C-alpha cells in the first residue's frame, strides 16, 4: 500500500482530499504544519507528499527544500497544492522541483488522485468519484 502525507493546516481541505484518497486504497497521514511534517517524514517516509505552501511554523517551501536536500528523502514525490502565487519562474517553490503544482481552487479530489496515480505509476486502482 502506498502512503500519502497531506501537509495542510486547514482541516476542511484535509477532509476534502483524505477520504477520497483512502477510498482509493492509499494510507493517508496528515501533518498540520511544516514542522510536524519534517519530523514525521524522518520517522515514516511516505511515497508522496501533498504539500501546502502557506502554513504556520514552517512553510511548504522550506519543507520541500528539506525533502530535496536529504539523500534518504529526495526520492519522495511532492505535489504542491496551494493558492499561493507560485507561477513565477523565480518562485522559491518551483526552484525545489516539485513533481507537480495544483492551485487549490482548481483541484478536485478526482484530479489529485489521477495525478498521484500518474506520478506513482499506478494503473490498477479504482477511480475516485467527483465530490
């Protein structure tokens, strides 16, 4: 079973994505801020991280830099899911090479699940219904 970590400080956003991903067969863990995420990732390495950028304590840019800078973690796939303006090519988030970037306002659970399946190379999971 593949493990997905959602790093998000908004419990409503967590609820929107967690259930559909679990129904698709993923083990889903949640970290409510970047500091918790970094500690948890070191203890239990997920296959993929869904990462918000703007969070309290430690922001998503720092978490992504942390993941990419450690040899034992840099294989982790990361999808940035944020409403922060990160389209600029000089964006610190983009400089850390996330595997994909979604704007929260445009990302449905179905789109996120499809992208996770694509990134992880999964073809045999059930589809997630639109919510």
